[in-house]
C-alpha cells in the first residue's frame, strides 16, 4: 500500500480528516475503516473531498 500511494503528496494536499468509523470482525480479525479526507489538488487548486466506505 505504501508504494501505491508513495507520490500521493505530489498531487493532493490533505487538510483534514473526519467521519471516522471503525468496523471490526472479531472472527477474522479484520478491521475496516471508513473516513473522509479534505484538501486540494496540487496542479489545479480544486477542492478534494474523498469519502470512503467499505
């Protein structure tokens, strides 16, 4: 994962994160995170709002 997002900071600048939800499956020991991050695109200056979900 780290290699996949290695250059992320050269294209997006993150300002904040919120809406964190943690989901745990105790049978499989899996953890899924939901979150939202906010920032802007480096090259255009346009707002960036990413809301993830499982």
